[in-house]
C-alpha cells in the first residue's frame, strides 16, 4: 500500500481494528482505538497525517476526524472503519429525535410506512373456502403485489389514526392515497373493508393501542433501516449500533428499559399469533409487524 | 488504551422449550408464518452454538452449518471417508473376512470404488498409517469377534436435560460415530488435531459427551435387542484422532452449562431476530472471544460469513441485502415446518408418554413418511431382497413410480438405530413393487440382523426437499457477499449493473410487482 510506509502498515491496520472493536465494546469514540506505541513508532507516525499520538501515555490511533487515504478505505478494515464512523453519525441523529415529538413521530410514521410497504400481506384460512370468495379471487390476481402496497397504505393510516392524533403528519399519506387512481378502487375498497372490518384487525389495533411502544419500536427500526441502506452500511456491528440507539430512544420515551422493550419485541410474533388463533381466516400479521433485520 | 474484550455472557437459561402443540404434530393447523415452536436441533447445531452464537444466526438465515468442519488443511470430504473406511476395515476384521495386513489393499479398493482422486487417497493413506501404528494390537484382538461394534448410530431424544437441578427437557438428534460394545466405548473419530496435541481437538470432547448425554436419555425399551442390556453410563467416552485416543470425563458441569446456553441461543434466535444483536455482542466461545483481527481460528464462519471480504462493487449491496432478508426467513420457516416438525413427529411417535397419541402419529406417518420393511435375503454385493409391509406397499408404489430412489433406512428405531443409505433398484429381477418386493442396495448392513427396519421419506427423498431450502439460503447468501473490486470490471459486469439498477435509488429503481 503506497499511502503508508511499509513498516507502519501492520500498526495502521491494528489501529483500524482496535477502533472497530472498541466502538463495538461501546466505548465512546474519544476513547476508542488507542494502541500502545514504542518510541520508534512514535517517530515514524509523524510521516503520516491521519494518526494522532498521546505522548503522555505513549498511545496512538487513527484520527477519525481526519481524511484517510482512499486506498486505505478500500481495504476490508478501512471499509468497516468508515461504516462504523457513518453509524456513529447516524446514532447521533437518532438520539436527537428523543426530545423532538414531531420529528420522532414523523420518523415512526415513515418507518411504519416502509414496514407496510415491505409486508407480504399473505392470507391463511383454517379450511378451504373460509376466505370470502371475492377477496380470495382478488388475492390471486397477478398484480396483487401492487395492490397490496395500496392496501398497506390504507391499513397504516387506519392504524395510526386509531393510535395517535397527528393530523399534520398523516396528511401527506392521505393525499398520496387520494391521488392514486391507477387501480380499480371499488374492488380495492372492498378488500380493505374486509380486512379493516374483520374482528382480527380490531384486535390488532387494540393490541397496539396498549403497546404503543412496540409500534414505535417497529416504526423507528424501519426508519433507521432505510438510513442504513442509504448510507451503504453493511457491517453487522455498525448496523446494530444504530438499531440499538433506536431502541434506546423508544424505551426512554416510553419510560421503560431497553431490555424490557426488547423482551416485548421478542414475543411479538407469538402474541400476534395468539390474537388470531381462533379466527377462520386472516392475514399473516407476523409477516407485517416484523423487524427489518 | 484498548482493554481486553469480554467473552460471551451466559444466556438466561430457558424456562421451557417451545414444543409443537398436539394439533401441529397431527397436522391439523394451517402451516403459516414463523412456526410457534422451536427447531429440533442436531448435535452439530448445539456444538456450533457452543462455538459461537453467531453460528446460530448463520444456520438460521444463511443455511450454513458445521462451523468447525469448513475447508481447512483437510481437503474435501477426507474426514468422512476416513471414518467410513475405518468402519469397513474394522467390520471386515471382526467378521473374519480380512486380515489387518490387507488394510492398504482394502483402502485402494475403497478409493477406486468411491472414485477418489490421488490427493485424497494419499491423505487417507497417511492418516491410516498413523492410526494403524497404534491400533495393531486392538485390531488383532478384534479378529472374528462378530458384529459388536456399531457405526453411524442415529439417536434422537425429547428428554435430554442438563444440570442436576434443571428440569427443562430438550429435543436433540444426531449420529454417533461408533458404539463399541466389546471395549465399552463411545468413539468420536476426527482428523482434526496434531501429533503432539495433549488435549482433544477443540470441542470434540464436548461432542462425544453430548452424544453420550443424548444416548443415555433414551428409554431402554427403544433400544434394539443387541444394545438393550448395555450400561452406557459406564462406557468410556473417546475422542480418536489418527495420533492419539483421548478419554473424556463424563461428569463435566461446564459442559452441562454450555449445552444449556447453546440451546437457549438456538431457541431465542429462532423465536425473534431481536436476539441477533445479542448474538453479535456475545460472539465467540465461552473461553475465547471473537472480534475483527482476533477471530477464532477454527471457526470457518468467521472469515466466510462474519468478517468476509468487502467487495467494492456492486455499490447497492446494502439495499440488496435488505431485500433478501425476508427470503432468508421464509426459507427458514419452511424448513422448520417441514423437516423439524417431522423430526418431532418421528421422535414423539416413539417417546411421547401418551400411548394413544403415539398411535395417532404412527397412523399419520406410516405409509406416508415411513415404510416398514423386512430383509428377506442377502443376494450379494451389498444387495438385499426386501419386502415392504403389506399395509403400505401401495403407498410406496405411488412414491416410487418409475424412478430409482434414495432413502434413509433405519435399523432399530428412530430413537436409536443404525442409519444407512438405501437405493431401490427398480430394474432388477426380483423387484416387484405391486407385491411389495424390491432389490435394494444398502451399504454396511453388518450387525443389523434381527432389527426392525424402515425406509424414511422426508429426510433425503427428493419429494420433500427441505434441504434444498438450505441450499437456496446458501446461494442467496453467496450473492449477498459476491462482488468485484476493479472499477473497469465492474463497469462492464452485467450482474453488478443489474444489482445497482434494481436496488439503486431514484428512477432506475425497480418497482415491486
């Protein structure tokens, strides 16, 4: 690697790895990445401008605020290091949502919208013929995926209105729905009516009314997932830093511990199953209300 | 200053295992979404989870398994061939068919029949030389003793418990390399390790201990006659490398804790993806942490899956990866609904305390998943004439149609039996499906005389290819990790362009539907 003197190469890579390991061990960035140096290394490090040295303690590290050579960033360690930096930046943005009600709910709504867009909306029935025939035929249409997106949109509006009063935020979602004329609306309304009026949908709304924290956690998880994708973060350790920050924000806003929120999320699938266990047909709600990872 | 990184924190032990409900087992419930019960783990799954909880994530989502058996110094399948050859050699000596000095000519024949290349044969010869140096006396003593050593013994339990005060029961199934009723030993044979090692290879001691735990948790009534009177509590547990035999102590409280911890990870990760974060935070073994640059050397997944090479292109890999997530999960759900549920059904068919329920399961499975048979005649060259149970012969005809089929055949019971591969030879004279008679090729039948036998559908048979789901998971994961570094190649690479277009931002992004 031309950008680093050969005798410093191992040290620089170790610094990158140590930074990643320290951040993953939840050290604050200011304390992360320091490795012990001898005098020889201290002298040699003067020849490169992206490291910093603590002369008092004879430690050195990559200066994560400085520009690093592109060649170094294209190595495996370099890529992971820069993904960790991007995740630290995202964590700060997520933490800022904690004290801003409007932005927080907007993020939750955007995330829920994303979650519903990705929902499979697949159906089940206890016995053949339990699903209303018109709905059954509709589900088997070739363009079902596109229609499912519209249905998802309507369901998320319905759910959000039932749980939060946030007219300003919902307005854009309502307008988007009203402007869409691309499909047979009578039929679409019928399907949405069948789902929304079904007893199980009311149970779902009831469940999330008393577990708003879960819905917020799902929404924020999908919201940060979109950020992760946009920022091209692939390293699992970097992604988990962001998801963890999102869970922390939701837990703190709801006055609970992150552990208890995570426990509730872990049993979400089972609890949704219990709600619809006695129904004759239904949507696979487990495939709708799920985490993005 | 960097601190030492902590090794994994013990997982909260499970309060209960999530067993499938009666209506699931009797298939009275529509199979949908995430199964509301835990998978039926294999011994291999538990060992992987002891090695690192992230292996459970890779097993669940990416179809990877056997973290300790990845490509290393030992090329390809040499380990399996070594074990198979040793079992053939020992059987031949025990039955008085071959003498020890014929070992290498027998190996030549074996390699020729298996179509092994020169490198593999040379590896096998080398390992066999080491092994024979220390085994001459015991092999000479084995001469004409008869079939009293059993190889590839399949075990399955729903009753194994760990720790004296714990009452949680777990299901585990797997295969024991060797049960030696002459020397009263359970043997785990491996090619891992070196000549000068003073300890067994990493986790091999745990493996043989777990096999013994599973074996001793099975009700004696389910054992074939030849094994029923053995006292396995007194058996020695041996890890056998080509260079040395290691005796493993049975009373290991640490192993009890590891097993319980591993099963908690398996259950938690199957239950919810929330546990993935915990698994990553606790990656590594109880005594050896794993982090970038300090990976566990023996773990094949560390480099292949956790810290794999990051290609520069395609650039929209994060988006691709996000789109693949539901596919992984759906494929996993299908495996559990099909394969793991069948393992529960087969085990409960023999072990459930409710006799009526066992009978209901038997009615459901016999003729659909299992086909009892009787060996009528040995016609030489590992071929046998068998007769399928009268009540299910037409069901098998429907399954077989006009094709030759590979089956698993079990001698004994599903809970404890000798597992062999059977190949139905439909074109042979003597095969008459309507009459329930088939000529079948079965390798390594020695020692199975007088045992119940049945063909198993659903484990290997192509009609029910649960394992293909795993292969698809692996292929999807390969795509996720695939890429190129050179810009000039990426610019003209169709797949790179396709991924970046399909998963790119803006107008080029493909719409669903």
